[in-house]
């Protein structure tokens, strides 16, 4: 059973009863184990009883989310292909730091996906959507050497830092976090196991990593239930 629109606010472990109680904004659930699959900084906002080990708490305090705005620009045709370009671009000037050709397999909906990152995301977040669209298209026109980039069919964007259940894009582990607290990334805390792309062994921060981490955590709990 999948339950939506219920944020977890409290996780109470009872070794005496051999179970765990999960309280959400709407209900209370009982289980033998639970898997927490949200980013570390959001997991730290949940109330735990007993409290998490100090080492785990220290780890979550050190993994902030990066600043990122993801945008899609759609066109009538993939003009960049006609000019011999792949659509993949990298820039240290901005506003977009990296792009990829996001055209569907059948080629019916030509598009370029791009990312405002770091300081550029924080700066352009203060501007309007129309201003961001204009800046992006101008950058694409310059890099792809084509005025056609200035004539998009549509512009779509997602500011990950404004999403209350992500608050950013890709958990960042500054220097020293892995060497000092790396063991805490996937180590269970009693009946609580950790998943989410930030715990992935490969492709940290991506959907591939999220799937790999989910499978790993599920196998951990499955073995305990046998």
C-alpha cells in the first residue's frame, strides 16, 4: 500500500516490543523496521526516540543541498543537430552551467535541458521567469551560433530549492565529511535503515543511485525479516 501526502514527523523505536512506530501528519503506523529515503538534511528534521547516535547526527549536519534550477527549452526542430552540435554544453560563465539534448527518441519534441547551478542559481532565482528564459536563450544562441535559439516554443523550469521535500538538488559532502563520517551514510540506527540517492554506492545524486540505494536497503531489511 502506497500512502501519499503524509509527511513523517516522528519515529519511535521500541526494542522492548520489537517494533517501530512512525507518526505522520495524518496517522500512526507500526512496523518491525523502517527505511528512511529522504536526503540527510531532511531526515534530520524528523524527531527520533531514542535520539540518533551523535555520529549520525553530526553527519546529517554536514550534508547541505546544492542550489539548482533545472530548465527545459523546446523548439520546432533540433537546429543544433543541423549545425553539427550535440546539444551538450558546459559553461563557467553562465547562467546555465551544463546542458544536454533532451529530444525524445522519435524526434517529435526537440528540447535542450539545462541547469543553473550554485551562485548562478541563487542570483537568477531573484529574477522573473521571463528574465531567466531570455538569458538562457541568449546563452544558447551564443554557444550554438544560431539565432534560432532565440525562438523557443516553450520554456519550463523547476527550482529544486523551493521544493519543501528536497530543498535543493544533490546532497553535497564538503571536504572531510567522507573521511570523518563516511561510515554513517548507510549504517542502520537500530530498526531504521537509510536509503535515498545520497546513500548510493554509485551515481550519487541521480535516479540510478536512488534505485540502487533502495534495492540495497530493501535487501538489508529482507534479511532481518527472514
